[in-house]
């Protein structure tokens, strides 16, 4: 399921869905030097338009900002913003830490799932 932030780069050929602003900044700073283009378009999930019957129509993303890493001082500003997020994190540092992946086991034998013989 897509996150509330969408990042488009490499002239629209690449896109990623990210959960929050902090993840957007981390991704841009990590990928930026290696990307074909230094321009990143950041979209934020917005309210879905209603369908004819009144139900919500689906996900819609609105352009929130354009990050152009080729500009002077842009990388430093992003790093400073990211460090402010780190200062706001709780003392135990557990918020936002992904849980480990679940083992691929079946409920019957406790071991790896096996294919049935033909």
C-alpha cells in the first residue's frame, strides 16, 4: 500500500512511495549523488475526488515541493532538516524502526513451506 508521500526523479522515470518527510529526506540524500537527474519532485497525498455515487475515488497526490540538489547549499539544508528530526526522536530511538521480517514457515510443521510433489 503506498505511503502518503511520493517521490519522482530521473525525469519521472523513477518513483518511490515513502511513509513520511524524514524518509523522503533520507532517500533524496542517499540517492541524489547517484541519480541521473538532481531534481526530485515531492508529492503529498491529498483528498481523493468523489466518484459519481459519492464514494472517494482513489489516491491523489499533489506536488508539495521540488528539491533540486544542483543548487548551492541545498544538500546542507536537507541534512540540517534531517538532523532536526533526529533531535525530536524519543530517547529509546525505537520509533520508526522496522520490525524484523517474519520467517517463511507454514503453520503445520514449523519449517519452511514446501511444494507438493506432482
